[in-house]
């Protein structure tokens, strides 16, 4: 069965996803390993995963069945918290009242 794969991502995070190989022939009861790469340069750690999707398509499948399968992919970018690389901005400083030193802490992970 001849097949092709195409990127069907619609992630607003803008990650560039590639897959290899992009086409081939699958023998009966065979399998194919598809390598997916996400280019994350310039992406920040965030709570939400970056999402991608690829659609594997074949015209060799009877039209009475689905001719494609979608593969959903999630990428989680994490980073250690660093006080030296962090900053805090008080947006309404005129309304901040403290009777002692004002400290900031990292909220617990969900």
C-alpha cells in the first residue's frame, strides 16, 4: 500500500514540525517508523504543550473506509527556574503596601 504523510498542524505556537520519510510503501502486516522533529529554537518553556499533527494518507484504501489517519503530537518544553534569569514587574506600584520586605515565590506546579 502506497502512503504519504503531510503536516496538518495548526498550533498557534509556531513550531516547525518535519517528518521523515514522507512517503513509501507498506507491505501487508508491515510497519514503518516515521521520525518527527520539532524545531524549538526560540521557543519558551510554558505550561501548555506545543501541539502538532500529521496525516498519513493512502489512495490504496477502499473509498468505503477512511483513507487517512491523523497522528497528534505534543511537545513539552521545560526549564529550571532561575532567580538570576527572572524578573518581577509590579504593574500598579502606587497601590502596593507592605509592612516589611516584599518577597516573591514560585507557585507550586499543578
